[in-house]
C-alpha cells in the first residue's frame, strides 16, 4: 500500500519552480531596477549657435579645458551597464550617440556667460538626449560648474595676392575679400596681417603664350600659421586675374625623402591604428631658380627648417574617416612653399586604418585655437610612428610601416 505524500516531498516538487522564479526575478531586477555607477569619464560637445550678426559662434571651454567630465549615473541596470561599457572603452559610441552628447547653449546660458557666470554641469548633462532616451539620471558631475566663453566669428578684409608667377604685376578682381574666422584664432595667430589670401590659377600658366595678356580664373586659398581650419572661410572663393605672361624659366628639383605626417585632432587620432606602407615619398617639384635654391637648402636642413619652408605630405584624418583593414590608397595633401609646384610624385599612399575600441572616446568640444598650431615633430621615417600635425606637444598615433 503506497504511503501518503509528506510535506517534505511536496516541497521537493515545487523546488525547481521556486528556483526558476527566483532566477527570473533576479534577471528582471538586474535589467529594470535602479542601478548606480560612479566615476564614469565622458566627453560632451557644446555649441553656441549664431550670434547677433547671424554669424556662427564657437565655444571655448576654460574649465574643464578638454571637455572631459566624470559623472555618476542612476537608471536601469541594462542602460547603466551599456553606458559604463562605452565610457570604459569596451563599447563603441555610435554617430547617433555622439550627436546625442551635444548641447546647444540657450539664450539664457549665453547671457550668464556674458555676465561672467559659470553653468551648472549637472543640469546640462541631464538635458542631453544620450541620457534622457534611456531614462538615466546624472546625479553628480565633476567638475560641478562649466566655465566657458563664447568665441564669436569675426570678419576681416584682406587683399588678394597672385604668387603663381614671381615678379609679375597683376590686376585682381576683387582686389580684397572678406575672411571669417573665430576671434580667438585671429588673436592666437597674431592678427589679420598673418593671414594671406592667395589666388591659385585654375589654368596651367606654363601652357599660355609668353607675352600674351591673359585673364584667368583663380581659386582663393587662405595661408596662415597652423593647420587648415574649416572655421576659416573666404568670400568670395574665386577671383579673376589679368596679367601679361612673362618668360620665366623653371628649375626642377628631385626630393628623395618627403615625410608623411598625420594631421587631425588628438582625440580622433587616438581612436585608430594607422599603418602606412610608405612613410617617406620621392617627388619632383619645380619653380623659379631663386625659390628652388632656397628649397634645396631647407631640404638639406631637414627638421631644422620650418614646416612652411619645406615639402611635407599630410595624411588628413577627419571625423568622416572610414576604417579599413585591407590596404587601400588614401589621398595625401602636399604642403609646398609659395611659388613651388608639384611636377611628379604619388598623390595617394596605401594605408590601413583600424579602430582601437579601448581608445575610443566621444568627440570633445571645439578645439581652441591653441590646439590648431602645427608641431615640427620628427619625420615619418622614424620607425613605428608618423608625426601628428596640429597639436602642441607632438601627439603621435601608433603606426606600423607595411611591407
């Protein structure tokens, strides 16, 4: 005769169900109940919008100067863990994430800044879509206050120069143009006199008949100390140049070692490992004998010569760069002294651009003018590195030379 079930055996039967329910509740709590994470490093971008004159404005951060903050957040365990992995470098920030970490100053903010007041960092962080879309609350920010100033875009008038043919008198229309740039950059480079507007012919002058009177279209290019800056613009962008074509013998010069330098903001270069198959190039340039003689002397001087007085090939790395594991040709930009032109040489170099997740950070706020100056660092022939132009202190991105 079978014995009746005891209370002990009844409990054994429901034990698996109890364990399963406990696990499910634990998983639910981990994903949905409040979690806290402290000391997360994160970057944000701050924009100012248009000024009173309709011109755009940039923001200069004074504290923290590098737009690097440390935050404490609260939210669901799942959302907090995702943000923690991105901030720790174990997860990549998407383009949408970067956009969602952007704050545009309000009129009230700009008035406070003009009055010399700082902004509450916690208020700004809790308004960012990056946090609000996941219902994550920023409970603490270090530093607590953001000190900044709005950098207006100023307009200056500069004469147009024609340097394509040395010693020739040219009539240029328009004779002067408007250059727009951040006020801080203008002050940093030493004033308006440091900015030259050069008319570069869109027609090959060597193909024009000697002694003929010609009117040609030219593109206006800006020349100033430092790296190219997209915030500096010229209006209009073209000019018409009228001149008499002179007989001007040109001399060629073969340069056997032209360094390839990386050019880009440090926060971006640090996200990639860039391999370049040929870190030095061989090119031929031409120009008037007087300029070629000066260039030859500067080539001999090597790194002792100022960057603007010798030939350098720049590999520009921009935020739109597309990483690629396989060797692909990447366009390079030559920096040539005024009056010197490229006759023969490569226009691309084979590169590999590989993302480094452990180094990934979001884009910082707009760089100050002080961070846009070139650095005469070692040439690219130094093993394992290519110099990075554009930042004081010579920030280098790891580079392997392909074989």
